[in-house]
């Protein structure tokens, strides 16, 4: 019998362990933060909508979030704060300041995605707009000039007028031919850019798009109350996505609105606590705690107008998290162990706790 050398044994062991890895491969190019966080598990991205100008002028108020957030929804929607909120009086970013904002994210500036609703290029509603290919050419020309990069496009249907046909709104929808045209152009010009579909419910149309091989990852957009009430059968959609053989290799990106449309955004419970309790519920109650230990999961807070406060990320000399966009994102990054239940199952009290332990 031939002797098995240590080197040979190591190779065999390595191949065995690789073959035993059961989690579906996720191929998005990302850099893991060099911190003592779990190497696997959910990712935290951040929406850039409604970010105020002072975010550029006061970078020290959110510098740790800028370092650790792993992806971005790159969207320069102006900020329109509600009167009487901490953001009252905030001004919007200019285009140059917005580009500077994106570059401020150490990891996110290399791992962003852009939204493209159907009406962004020529449609019956906007016949004067450019066709899809010229639109893409202009968009990426602007991105290149801005000095950051994206590796995703989120495409979705949208309404003009009311947000439903029953109320008189007109829906403008993507066709598979249009998505294929976009994919073909990307393959020739930006092959690293993936396509994300924004799914809103468990309809046959949304399920077909989620299964479509043109779609690399799926975004589900809903505030916590819609999840709890299972509006649009989103719970069913998520469970179907998670186990369906045609979607089991795709990431699920949770785009979670944080803004004054939530109950008591600055009150009790505040939005920081509401979002963290939803994350706890998502893993511990709805999907099982192993769910948040998968790198297929992306948690992405985003705010719309009237905008929720962006900064500061911490208070009390760094001892507490702040009830802000960056405070929410930073807490989900720094407390991965808590939400993944690596020490014990998280409780509602844990989710509500704003103490920044061991940092």
C-alpha cells in the first residue's frame, strides 16, 4: 500500500470539505469587511435616496457605516424632510456632492446597483425619452465620469398617476424582449453587471420574472407592517424563492423603507427599534434562525420622502446607536452575532436595545 503524504491528505480533505458545502454559491463580487464579524451570513446594504448635503459636510458622523456597508442602491432622490423632525432644514445633494457621497463608501462604491423603472426610457407616457440602449449608454457614461462603479441593475414596472389601475393609474411594464435587449448590451459592454428584479407580490407574473434566467437576484420591497400582514402574500413569495430549484441560487435583497410613514418613527418604538425587530422576526419567527446565517440574504434600509434622518450613526460618545439610517445599518452590521442567534435566540428586548455593546 502506498503511503498517503500529509500534502495528499490535505488536498483530499480540502476537496471533501468543498463538496460538503451546502449553501448555494453566490457570485456577486464583494469584499468582506476586515472586522471580527461572521464571515458568512446576511449582508447589509444601504439606500442612498434622500441623503442630505450635510452627510458630505459632516463625514465624521457616519464614518464607520461608510467603511462597513457592503452595497448601495445608488439613487440621488432629493431630500424633503418633514417639519419638526431632526432632518428639518436639510438640503439636497448636488450631482457632484452625490458622486462624492458614493465614493465615501469604502465597499459600497464598488458594489452598487441602480434602479430602472420602465418609464425611465421611451414609453407611451414619455415618447420623447431615449430608447433603452441610448439610455444605458448615457447612464454608464455618467457613472464612469462620477468615479464609482455598479454591478447591478434593478428593473421594475411602475405606474403613472395612481399606484393602481383600479384607481386610474396606468401601469408601464417591462417585456422579456426588453430585458433580453438590456442583458445582451450588458454582456457586450458591462458583463459584470447583474440584473435584479423588484418583486412586490406572489403573482404569477412576479414568479415568472423571479425564475427567469435573465434575473440574477430578486429584490423584495416592503416596510415591516406589510410583512407582518402578509400583504401581497410576500411571506409566501419569500418561502417559495428560498426553496424553489429555479431561484435557490439567487440572492434575496430586502429593500425596507424607513421613514415617517412608519408608526412613531422618532417615538416609542422608534424606527431603529421597528426595523431591528422586523429583522429579528424575519429570522427567529418567519424563516428560522439559519436564514440570517446565509449570504443569500441582503438587508437594505432605504428612506423616501418625507425623509428619515440619515446621521449620526452613534450617540453618547459612541456608547449607543442613533435612531437614524446609519444607526440602523451600523447596528445590523456590528450585531450580526445577535441577529444570527449565534449565542442565543434574539428577543424583542434585544432588538429594541440601542446600547452599542463591546464597541
